[in-house]
C-alpha cells in the first residue's frame, strides 16, 4: 500500500470513530425530538397525485425489498435501460415537431432543422388530415390547424423532398389514420427504393379519448392495425405501426398513475386484437411505440419512464414474448399542461427540466416544446431554442456520455418501485372492468382523470401548487408576446386549389389492403377518398377535458388587461401599512404578490405608527380595496378602529386583513373585516370575487 493510501485509510478510520453510523430508528428518534410532539406524517411526508407518500430522506435500507436493484442496464427488468450502452453509442433521437401548415414550408424548415442538430423527422398532421375529410368539405379553420396539411402522395413528397428516407427515423402522428399515411410513406419509399424506419402508428383509443368521436368503428381500425403491422414486419421491420399516446390523459390533468395504467391497458387491447387476427407477440411487440408526456415533477417523471420499462417487460413476458420483444420504445414530449400564457419565457425553464427528466429516465426520442406554443404559432427563434435545449443536454451537459445516471439513487429507485406497483394495481382494475375501450365507453377513465384534475385545480387556486408568473410572482412589467394567428381562410383556399380529387374507381382488396392503398396513392388518390373507402362507422365516448392548468387563473389576468385597455387604468388595491417597516413589510410584500397575480395595481401606504394617520391615509383615498398590513399584535390596536372609521367615513370600502388571525378571526369579522388573505386561502375565489365587486367583468 502506498503512503498516500495508508494516510487515507487512517483518516477514514478516524472519521468513523468520530461519526459512527446511525440506524433508521436513531434518525427517527432525533426527528421526533425536533418535532416536539407534532405528527411526523403530517409535517414530514409529502403526498403526490399518484397516491405516493414521499419521505424527507431516503436511506440505504429502502433498497432491501427491491428485486430489480441489482439489475444492469440492458438486462432483466430493463429498469436501467433496454440497452447496455445507454446513450453512449447513439444518444437519443432529437425528434422535434415542426407544426407548419403547408408541405413546402414544412420541408424548408425540416431541412434547416436537420442541418442544425435534429436527427429525426416528426410530422404533426392538421385537424383536416386526421378527420379524413376532403379539405373542400372541411370547415375553414381545420386546414393547417395544429399541424401540416397532407392530403396526397405529392404533398408528402414535397414535405420530405431531399430527406434521405433510410437515413433518419420518420414519425407521423396519425392515430386512427395510420394505415393511409403509412402506406403513403411506403409508396414514396418504394419509388425511391428505400426502407423506412420510425413510427406511423395506429392509435384509435387515444384519439377517441381526446376528441370524443372517432370517424371509424374500432373493428375497422383494428383491421387496419393488423394489415399494417403484418405488412411492415415483412417489408419495413424498422417501422413501428402501433403507437400509444398517453398525452391526452396527461393534458387532461392525470397523474403518472393514470397516464401509465391507461397507456398499458390500451397497449394490451391492441396486442390482444392482433393476436386474435393471427399475429404472434414477437411479431407485434417490436412494432409498438409509447408516446409519453413529461410534466414538471422531475423525479416522478424519471421514475415514470423507468417504471414503464419494467411494466412493459412484465406484460410482454406474460404473453410469452422473447427478450427483444420485451424492450419498450419510448418517444416523449414536454407537457403543454403546465405551460403559461403570461411570463411565457418561464416555459423555457419548465421544458428544460422536463427534457432533463426524459433523458435521465432513458427516453428513446424526445420533442421539446417551444416556449410560445400555447399562445401562438412558433417561429424560427422559438423552434431553435427548443431544439438547442436538447443539444445542450447532449453536448454540454454530456448526458449522452453516461449510462443510467439515475441508477443507484435510493430515492429514485424506491420511487420507481412504488410507482410501478401503483400503476400495476390501477392497470389491473382497468383490465377487470373489461379493458380500455370499455373503460372509456363507460366514462370510468374520464372520471378517474377528472378526479385528479379537480384536486390539481384546487391546489392551484389555493397556491399550494405554484405556477411561477401566473398564480405567484406575477411580472407586472411584462411585455406581452405579439400573437401570430394563422389565416385559416387563406390556407383553406390555397389547399382547395392544390388538391384535385382524381376520378378514380376506389377499390381495396381486403386480402391485400396495404398494396391496394399504395397503388391508389400512386394514382393520385386523396386522403378523403382513402378514408371513405376504409372507414364507414363512427365511435363516440365522453371526451377528456383537455386544458392547461393555469388557464382558469389566467382568465383573471385577462379580465384586468381588457379592463385596462378599455378604461386606461387597472383595478387598484391600497396597502394600509401600520407600524415600523419591520412590522408590516412581510405581509405587505405578500399582499402585493397576491393581488398582482390577477393584474391589480397595488399602491403601498407610507407606513405610520399612529393608528389615526393610517386610518386617514387608507380611508380618504379613492381606492376601494384596502388591505391592512402589520403584525398580529398590532392588529389588536388598529383593526376595530379601522372598521369603525370605515362605517363613518367610507362605507363602500372593502377591508381586507393580511395574515391568519386564527382565534381572533370571528372577532374581526364582526368588527367589519370583509376578507382575510394568507397562505391557506383560496386565492382564486377571493380575487375573482373582488374583481367583480370593483366592476371588472
């Protein structure tokens, strides 16, 4: 042993003598002593929307009952990755969505993105394309809405001009329209003598859950799924033909439990339908892709992706699938649910942490949303920022050079295990109820999501869940982003001229559907013609309530901004500061932040130590809402005097007390205090009521 190693050994031994190890029981006794009788569960544990209680600290002992803890990346449960090398060989796919209405414009921006670090194609279709209707018969606001208008083979050829088809993964988010669009891509590849890889996956149930109406029967879509998967396994083995999008559940407010359990229940229904039609599990599973959303709970999102690998492995194994079939493919995108219209640059921070969790969790491909995607059509700048967020994580943070960086974290390992068990229990409930389609038809899935969404809304209203820049820390100096609205009428007119429905006799060979449709594309068929030939039925359920978490709170700010534009002034609040700066500053700062989230203009009083001067200053100005700010002790000196003077001098004033007076609350109410504001109140309800009282409709 070298001299240096000997010295290190001696130091380590001495440290162990000075700092002997302590058991979990020792730690708990020390905590209970500090809490002085207060309940540990209430003070120290954090409850999540997934029904999991988070401990304040995780020790090595939490790993003793985790069977997967010794698994290596690429082996056994796949919790640490499906590949032994992780990202070190190829990294993850940078698969940014480029939501541009016209195929030629899409192509221009796509080629630019591929030259600047993007390495996968990710096409989002517009509403008209997914409805499968001829744009001439569609409503004018459907063409180019939320995606690209692709109705013919010529459109796709334009969109992918100069893209080497066998050099990049190509994703087209086609849902129930996957067979038409996959065959369109296959025909293009055939003309160029290329093989394609990526995903154009069938997913009727997710579309049905989001929109409430599916322009096809489920049997028709499952027949399409079989035909497409059966053809792809022989001709394009790298093309995934079944896609499960859990984003609709996430965007409706679901927790990770509902998102994963409903996603896997959907996948199991698809697998069963394919097995019933004659495919084996090893023919189906490699063609399945999961599309997950990433929320703002960093560690939960990491655990979600790790748990997903374990669960899918278990499902496929139970079907008798081989090791390769048990590996999941996960495409993830940052959430829209938690993005805001106000202070939108904060969205960059949100998408950065979400992308980080996706990479740490082991996603195979990733889309980072543009910071302005929820309020306008993204431009070159916002798309560049979003793309570069991925490149920075790979090239500057060096996350592409490590294998499962979350592995061994006691907290993440335990959270992964707890989440997987909770998801599995919820998944079994769905299966026992008859499967995912029945769960949707009976409105059980929608109600389960709504229950979580309602809890989220309450916590946002009470500001227990903080949305920076919206329900807390509002930026009153904000310069609003200029909206960029698409001219859908012009787009409709452009596409109406471009798309010519050929006079074709549409016949599809039921024994060879894919080849039949490919020939129709070559002859110039439109998406409306193909869709009409394939799908005759419809399916309906109660749709999920897709929304952004901050939208209801933003509506308060919207009202005040409109009021300001109309009148030239904002609704005002006056802070009646009593005592020294030390007495009132804390609650005055809290009150300013409280009211600014709804767009109020807050005027702070000078601050006096004489009650008469504070009362005079507060009641003799023109501001209707007065907030008394001081200490609980000082309130005993001024509150009742202020209320009495209000009755004599300005009866229309609204008096609010900053702070929670607890035992004195009833006394102050009787004296005349109208409202109390503190950390435990429903801020949204109070602000909405006050806006109405001061004439902001």
